């Protein structure tokens, strides 16, 4: 997308910063960016080095080339001079989501360690008290991870475990992914119908007797 189109889109719906770290579930980040693009949002994407490795293992893709043609600007974690490094830039955005968020990146943010663009940007969101959502993906969680999650929560961040529900009658993996992405959009206050919200779930329960 050229600069003019990008600016027009940004002016219309706003910008969301999406971080993808090297946790399992890179597909959650990819789908979030795709949907935001479809809804007319501009996205600034920060990729950790490990995210690219996990994308190859899990999705068989070269993560950077995935963004060709999307309304996104992509930064590497070592581009510490990039705009999301500055709090004056992030105050103009709708929020930041790290999806999936590794326990390493969680630990850095919880302890104020701005070692790369991903953790630096997230800490900026906490400093200026803007929406920061960490979609953590690890199980089980030990005491150290729980304490780190509590620290981020107390500092104003939102901890959203990547744990899809089953009350919305999922039929396949896509439905489970959309549940998580829909929840992220809910937290960003972006209307969506990616999953059936609880008040609209009425019929078609999972046929538990047919699951072995
Ligand atoms: C295939 C694969 C899957 C991984 N899954 C997870 C995971 O689910 N959660 C996690 O915290 N780390 C996971 N890791 C380990 C992280 O990639 C590693 O801790 C890395 O240092 C995280 O760095 P980053 O947060 O800068 O991306 C995984 C690594 C690989 C290779």
C-alpha cells in the first residue's frame, strides 16, 4: 500500500500496534492483523526474531512476506529507533496487542526491561496508560509467570490468556482462532461478529456424546 492510501486509512479508522513474539499461536497474530486490515484499520507490526522462527515451524511461512499488500508497516525488534519507541507516537494509536505473547516478553514488560522495540513499545503504553493487551500463550503457568502477569495487570495492562471457549459452538480450528481474535477486538472496542457472544448463543450445543 502506498503512503497516500496508508495515511487516508489511518485518518479514517486509526492505528493499532500489533506485536508478534515467539510463542506458539502465531496464527492468532496473523488473523488479528488481517481482520483489522479488512475493517479499515492501519496496523504497525513488530516482529520478534523468534516469531519468525515459530511462524516457519507452525505455519510454514516467511512472516515478513505475509504482509505484502496489507495496510501494515512492519518493524523488526531491533529497530529501536522506529516510531512505536516514542510515547508521543503511541498516544495517537488505538492500543497495542502482543499476540501471541511469550513468557519471555511478558517477563521483560513486567520488569520494565525495554531490551527491544516490542518491550519498549509495550512499556510506553503502560507509561501513558493506554490500552495494552498481552495474549499470553504458555501452559502451565508457574509462580514466576503468574507474578509477572499480576505486575502487568496492576500497571494497567490486560492479560488475556489464549484460551478459547467452547460455549460458542466451534466447528473447527478457524472458529477457535476467531474466538480469540474476536475477544481482542472486543477489548479494543471494535465491533465484530467473529464469534457468537454469550447472549447470542442459543442452539447447536457441542454434541458431547459424539466426541470420543
Ligand atoms: C515452535 C516453538 C514454540 C514455542 N512456543 C512458546 C510458547 O507457546 N510460549 C512461550 O512463552 N514460548 C514459546 N517458545 C519459546 C520462545 O520462542 C522463546 O522463549 C523466545 O526466547 C521468546 O522470545 P520473544 O519473546 O522475544 O519472541 C516457543 C519456541 C518455539 C521454537
